[in-house]
C-alpha cells in the first residue's frame, strides 16, 4: 500500500567516534561501521544510498557490525539477510551494544535510525558525521524532491481478492487520519504550538510550510515516485535484491493511480 507512516532525512543518521579520524564521508572507507538488526534495514539503505549519490560512498569499502543499539541483540531472525559476498558483515560480540562500542571506539561509526544514548548524553567521544545536518537535508530535498520514507503498510492478497474495494477503503482511512494530524499542526499555529512544549515550534512549522508543498507527508504513488524509485535503485545497487524492482511490481494495482 502506498502509505508511509514514517519519514526521516538521513544525513542526521550517521554517527562517528570523534577519535576515529572520520570528518567527512570519504573517511568512512576502511572503517568499521555498526548497523542495527541486519545489514540493509531500510534506514541504512537510505543513508548508504544518499551518501553514495552525494559523496561517492561505497559500502563494500567498509566493515559492518550488526547488533542491538542499546541492548545486546542477535541479528533479527524473522527475515533473510542478503548482502553481496564482497561486503564484510559480522555480528557484534556477545554482550556488546552498538551504543557502547561506538563510545569506546570499538566501531568507528554507526548508521542508526535512532539516536544512540551516548549522543543524547553528550559524550565527547561521539558526534554526528554531519553536525549541520538540517541545512544539508533541506538542501538535499530542494535539489531532489525526495523525502525518505521508512516503513509502509501491507495487506494480504487474499483479502484484496475476496473484498473488492478494500484497498481504496484502507487507503482513504489512512489518508484521512494523516490529514487530520496535519490539520492539527496547522490549527495549532494559532496558539503558537503551546501544546508541544517546544520553543519556536511555530517558526519551524512556518519554515517547513515554505519548503514543502501543502501536503508535506504525501501518500500515494504519484507524489512518491521519485522517492520509491530511488529506494528501489539503492536496494539493487547495494546487492540486497537480485533485480531492479519496479513500483508496479510491489504495490496494489488498484492504487497505482493514486
């Protein structure tokens, strides 16, 4: 279903140990990088792909360690873990977390959908690869029109077969819920966003309204074609799929005209 509950720009998702010698994307070559859960989780696909397009990053030139972020965890076992044979992927030592390994310098960098606790705690040993990530991400959006999505909604094919019109009803329900949430942000501008407890939140919303179209969180195929094409290209280029999938191969046929 072309319904995308989560979107995050990914320049902000790359963290480094400050003693690793990594100050720019090219320095990631030859370094050891942590990734949560498995090699090729969707936030990692976006981060690697964006760095490849923008800075020439090559994932195969680095070593990858898979583990839990804040708690020790084995690689996720409910999905396959494909990756090219030439990519060096290993599992974090038993009892270790990626957060602690990053702070201790046992890994040089971390690609993470979530901010690790050592960064939130202000450790001098860690930081972001792109400290001024907001300006870079806004520039990336202006140039590409891509707002990276993470997650989608899926539906069983037998339900679609047995219940004509179900895809459109589900799509409308999610779209109405999303629009109601967006309306709340617009309405709260009248109150200077007092319900968020975030100073100058109103100013941020105003800046975003200038940057994004009226529907800043679009569902459907047409508004997301560039985003989806980029993700499917990244997935193929990173050796996670054996062929370049098309949007038409993956989404409900009834919703391809959305």
